[in-house]
C-alpha cells in the first residue's frame, strides 16, 4: 500500500513542475517543428485521481468514526472486494432509549431491591453509560453501474451492551410520609445483529463513506426485545 502513496507524491510533484515543463516546450518549439506533432492534453484529463479498492491491491484496512446509534469508532478489514470484517465500539444514543429505560424500571423494582409492600413511583432516570461493542461480517457487491465507486452490502454479527443507569423514585412509606430514593442498576446484555448498507469510495483522498441500518435482537437481559439502529460514517483507507 505504501507504493500507492509514493505514486501519489510523485504525481503531485510532476503536476507542480508542469508549468516549467510547458515553458521549456515553448522555448524549444522551433527545434521540434516539422519533426513531431504536438499532443494536446485537456485540463480534465490532466487531473490526478488516486483510486482505492483496486482489485490487485487487497487487503485494505479502514479506520474512522460512525455517527448515529451507536456513536462509535469503527475499524474495517477488507480481505477481498466481496468480503469485509467490521468492529464498532462506542456509546449508544441513550436519548433514543429513554422510554425503554423508563418502562424497565418496574422490572428492577419487582426484585428484592425494594420492599414490594410499599408503593413505588418512577420520577426520572439518568444514564451514566451505555457502551456498545459489535463485530460483523459483511458480504459486499459492486454497484458501480449505478454510481462509480458505490457498493452495497449485507451482513450479520454479534452485539454486546453494558448499561449503567440511575433511577430516581418516590417511595410511599404511609399516607402522610413519602421518601425520595435512588436505585442504581448495572447490567450486561448481548444478541445477534443484522446489517444492510452502502459504501462510497470515489474521492481524490483515500476515504470511504458509508450508511447502514442494523437490527438488534436481545437474548439475555430482555429476551425478544428488538431495536433498529444505524448511522453514517467515514473511514480512512490504508
């Protein structure tokens, strides 16, 4: 891969010297007149493009970020043009899960954490952290007939989630006395994830942009719970 960057630098150097080369050509026109036919090169064809994902240059690596659910650092390994392995690590968009966390409050209070004989009323909650780690295998297909540099993909993987949340509630001690309390909950859950997306990589820089939608299925903490996720991101390719 380092050879491609060397080629890029050499191309840039040659472009920088182009004006001097043109000046020298004008000074030597009389010498070559009648021997060679001048070659005209348009400005558009003279531009330098440094493509990535050339078939002969695999494997590739990509590292960058993803905005959405989750907000994550992302790494992708491209062993072949039709195959990719992705690891995303970051934080869930907790604001999208507010109602879900509120509804889960009753599940935590029905356990031995509080006296069930007393009335308990939810007031609010605060998510201290909600980390997400996932790995996926992607199967990619070229879509350059629609747009040069475009490909689409489908894949599947596994997602691990860690939640640290603090609930605030009102505890009814008797008819005339209430007490404000707090309940801290920490749990780990996981489950399979399926993904579909597109990736575009036809820039003058070694960068790819992607957009994807995922479906997560919980099998531990809340079996059967499903959630749509997704986001957009950029990766630097090397």
